[in-house]
C-alpha cells in the first residue's frame, strides 16, 4: 500500500471516530483520537509537496493547538482556543496576499460579489445577535474573532471570483468549512445546545483542514470560467 493511500485511510478512520465520539458523547475517545488528525493532515501535505511552507506549518500547528485547548479543561482554556484559531485565520490572509492578482471583474462579477457581501453581512450579524449574550465576559474576544473570519471569507470569495483557479477554489472551500464549523460551535455553545450542531462542527472542522491541504498541494490551473 502506498504511503499516501495509507495516510488517507488513517484519516478516514480517525475522522470517522471523531464524528462518532461526538455523536455518541464519548469524550474519552475524542480526547485520544482528535489530536491525531492534524499530524495526519501534515503527513498528507508532506508526502504530496516538494517544498514545505513554514507559514502553512504554523497554520497546522495552530489548528492542532486549538484542538488541544478545546479538549482540555483548565481556566480560560476557551480564550486560548479563540487565540489559536484567530491567529490561524490571520495567517491565512498571507496566502490571499501571496496569490493576489490585479482585480479583473466584469459587471456580472460585481453583481455577484455585491449580493454575497450583503447576504454574508446579514448572516454574521444574525449569528452575533444570537450568541453575544451567551458569551458573557468573552464577547469582545468573540467579536474580534468573528470579524477576522468575516473578512477572511469575503477575501476568499473575492479572490476566487477574480482568479478562478483550482487553488483559489480549494482555499474558498476550506474557509467556508471553517465558517460552517465555527458557526455551529458558537450556536451550540452560546445559543442552544444541540447534538446536530456538535456533529456538523466535528465534520466540517476536519473538512476545513483537509481542504487547506488540498489548497497547498494543488496547482494554479485556471478553471476557464467566464461567469460564476
């Protein structure tokens, strides 16, 4: 069995066990299984690239630390979760900057991104309105975190519309998965507790890191689309 195939099989097994541990409320299983996923994602990246990116290694490290802080229960641990993922998202702006190209929108592009901007802004406002009371003393940390993710998703969408490459598409999908995962986590923790939110968060958090790896190992092949 090739090493890449073995890594993918292990990721499928560990990812499935992570989701299962969430669905069945088995925290002990999650405690041992979940920290293995990011190292496996790193191995998948390592065996599929010719050159290691230090900023991307930091992104994976911060995702790993965020998982560890989330699984451990000590004073102010959730603040460290927000800091880990917040800095992770800030680092992702580096990749937007690195792959930036001069803006080349037509009228249809402007219409699409304008509609997206309005809808996305309304969604973020509604989410914050639902959870800000439940956040209590950490609501300002949560607000900064939410604004970082808000701007990052806008940047990812605008970049994809402008560039339309496989690389920009994987990046957009990765950020979208982070958005879904974090939204479900926040709603579950600060608005209404729901096993469905927990399962969705578990699934999409894993997918987000997977698509980030796909972004890093993919080429910049143009999708050759004239319109979205």
